[in-house]
C-alpha cells in the first residue's frame, strides 16, 4: 500500500504537480494534532517569536541550544516523543497553540493535560484535567526556579532521561529570553521554507559551537528533525525530497563521526551550512507548489 502510494506520488511529481493522493491525512505531522475552523491558516502561519538576543556570545549560544531542543521531540521521552511532539507543538514559536488537540490529552482545542498517563507515568494524577496552553511570551511573574520547573517537565512529565546540563540550562535560558517587550508588531507570520531551513541552520551552527560532543549530537538530531518538517512539505515532489534526505544523511554522517571522536569532524557542519544555501535555492523553485503554499494545502484538504 505504502509502496503503491509512493509510486503514485512519484508519477504526479513528474506530471509537474506537487499533488497528494491522500487528502484526509495531510502528510504534515502537526496536522495530526490540530482542530479548528481554519486548518490552512494554522498550518501555513505561526505566531511571531519574541526572543531577546543578548550581545554576550556565551549567553547567545545557550539560548540557541535551548531554541533548538525546544523544537525537537528528541528531548521528550515516551509517547510524546514517539508521536513527534516537542515543546514547540504546544508552544508554537514559544507562544501558545489555540488549535492544539491531541486525543486523550486535550479538552477544548488549545488545552492539554500535562499530568496525563499518556505523557507521564511519574506525574499521572489519574484525573483528566486539561489546562489552557499558556503563551510563554505573556507577561508573567519571573519563575525563581525555572531549571527545577523544566527538569520536572522534561524528566518527569515526559518520561525522558536527563539530558546534559548544558541542554537543560539552554532550555531555561531560551524560555527566559522569551519576552513580551520584544514581540514584533504582527499577529502571525507565514511558515516558509526559508524559516524551516533557518531553524535547522541555527541548530547546526549551535552544534558547531558546542564544547560537549553529546550536546553537539543532540543539536544535530534536532536539526535533522527540522529537515524532516521541511521534507513533509514537499510530499509528492520526489526530486526535492531526495535532496532534503541527502542533506539529512550528510548530517547523520557528521553525527557518527562526532560520536566516534574523529578529529575535525565538525568541519562537516561548516560544509553542510554552506551547502544548505544551494539546497534552499533549489527547493525555493517549487515552494509555491509545496505544502508551504496555502492554496496547495487548501487543495489537498479539498480533495475527496
Ligand atoms: C502537550 C502540550 C505541551 C507540551 C508538549 C509542553 N507544554 Fe508547556 N505547558 C502546557 C500547558 C497546558 C501548561 C500549563 C500547565 C498548568 O497550567 O498547569 C504549560 C506550562 C508551561 C510553562 C509555564 C508557563 C507559565 O506562564 O507559568 C512553561 C515555562 C512551559 N510550559 C514550557 C514548556 C517547555 C520548555 C516544553 C518542552 C520541554 C513544554 N512546555 C512542553 C502544555 C505543553
């Protein structure tokens, strides 16, 4: 079945159309946990990020580590990670997600029960009590113990194993750098190829700068998961997908070289960053036929 689908999609790509054979199930992961009046807007726009950028290089690096893992399901364990859920799934661009709806976890769209057995066996309170997902850029009392709070979230709520201290510190620094005072004066921004690849480049750049190789590996995995999101948007366009997958394999090779402790392994990241510009130029040519394009998403949803 899957093979036949793939063959069919390949044929359509040659017909010059980024078409989708299966409409009801859009091949975008995030489409599985949204519900609401306007799925096209939900999938093709996002709230703007409100991120303070410190001048100090070390502080910046820590925030970049946090920014990458915030967007990566590898941070979370158990069911959440298997479903592909990351902090970003609920807190889009570090904000909220009024359309979030996950069976067994959400009540009204925009709510989640983060003390549910589905996400955590440690903190399951046996009660279905979904809460509104807060906008992390809403003005709030400073949390004195952000590290403790996030540790509870990552290690307890999501059955994760403790990540290296740099990663937890980065996550806390990222959440603290989300600041309502620097919110751009727009309510939403288009989700684009450029932003998708830029997220991956930022993660790879942070991996390049990371002192600890375990941290570098986690960041490369985050970047590969971001490339996976770009890949989804090119469903039906096999030539584009082949390039994206090659780019992801290139990162996997660097990852294994870093794991093996090969001297100079990180040079591969510099090369990858340079090549990502060419990848972007090539993919941009068919972006208007990809699932970044609102009309293409609408057409895919309309197809019976
Ligand atoms: C399944 C959806 C979901 C995921 C995934 C999720 N959160 Fe949340 N988050 C929530 C909800 C719901 C609350 C509110 C909980 C409450 O009120 O008890 C919350 C609360 C928070 C708060 C407190 C905000 C405040 O104003 O006090 C922070 C900080 C936070 N989350 C960060 C994160 C980080 C970092 C991650 C990833 C490790 C994450 N969240 C993953 C749904 C989620």
